[in-house]
């Protein structure tokens, strides 16, 4: 995919610094305004595979504000493939900006009830030239793509930290780190008990050090609280790094908190993955965020 990967930078942020733990942020949010962050990495091998199999259309699943839906629409169109999104819930009278953007990239939208969505029902007859990608890009090829993220980062960090949704990116990072390094995933969902197993299923070797932390979901997926929003604003004021309230805001908040309770040993060098997702902030009331 022709994207300007040269824009990825690693920014040192002193806001989170405490004692001799240092923190850097890998700015995947700068890759592309729409296919931001980890979605670009997670989609790349699926799209390659679809083309190799001479498929014509990518079909995937997501909600009205899904970064994955809009990223898939954009990536498919860049690859000359058509796309369809199966969207959770009845069709609203006004489409979200996320879905508007997906349509601009040529994605066909199919709305299905939450119940049908839960069963991942496909509301049309399947065709041979369609290539299906699971919700959030979860799967082997997604993890393979996500492990490429660390090709853009220094190898000398002690901890690689990310927000965890489906666990695909977390698994990709675990696959890419060395034995003495650790991956810390911050779950953005409440009580997602399957997560541990979902990550493990995407690993080839089991003897890597990784941990998912479940204490920073702020009420659940895409839920937020004033403390999170004010943290995101403070973080931006002091570092000029914008974050999104669904994923990276929770990551930065969690790491700040974990540093303050000495979760990380002295001398740790942390790399936080800024996995993008900024487009989702449009769903917040205007003026909520200062960026
Ligand atoms: C999708 C997404 C994640 C979660 O990635 P998973 O591989 O599903 O765990 C994290 N951050 C952002 C910004 C995302 O859009």
C-alpha cells in the first residue's frame, strides 16, 4: 500500500516520567488521517491475500464509529478492491462521520440488528469473489501485520505498551519482541475474559513475557468519564500528542497511573504505541477536547 510511512516518529514524552522510568510514544497516528495507526498494519496481509486469491470485494464488520470499518474502506479502495461493511444496529437517520467517510471510499453499508450482528449474520448471498475479514481485523494475518509495527521502533525498550481491543495488535507485538522484553496491553473493554485466550491463540511461541491489564476501561468499550477527558487534555497540553477516548487515551492514562504505583521496575524504558483512532473523537460533543 502506498502510504507515507516515513512520517512515523518516536516522540519522547516527559509528562509520564517519574523516577528513572522513561517513556516514548511511537506515532502511528501520523501514518494516514483515515487508515491510521494499527489498522494499516493489521490490514496489509489480508489485502495482499485477497489480491493473490483474485478476490474483488472485501467484506467486514463493525459499529458506526469503527476505525476498522473506515480503514478497511480506504485500504480496499487504494488496492482497487470494492468493499462492503456489515454494520451493527438499524440504519440511523443520520450516518456517523465514520460511516460517511467509509461510503466516500466506496464502501457499501449493510445495517443489521444487534442480535443478527451478534451472530455475525451476513445479510446477502455470499459470492466467491468476496474476501471476509473478521471484526477488528482479528486473526493470524492481522497479528502478522501488527508485528511489523516494531520494524519502525528501536529495539532497546524494556516494555512495549498498547491499547487492546481484539488483542490482534498485542499478539503481533508479543511475536516481535525479544525474551527479555515485555508487552503490556491495556484492555479497553470491561471484563473481556476471552482476551487472554484470544491473544494466546495468535502466538507461535508461548515463552514471551506479556500481560493484559483490565483496570482502565472507564466503564467499557467506547465509554468515558470526565477524569479520562481531562487527562487527555492535560496530556495534549504538555506533550502535544493528541489521543482518542476509545483506545489511546485509556492507554496513556493507564501507563501514567501504573508508573505512579511503581508497576514498572526502576530504569524501565517504555515505548507506548500510539495506534491512531483520532477520527473517533468526532463523536464527542464539540469543545470536549482542546485538540
Ligand atoms: C483497533 C484499535 C486498537 C485495538 O487493536 P486490536 O488489535 O483490536 O487489539 C487500538 N487502538 C486503536 C486506535 C484502534 O483503532
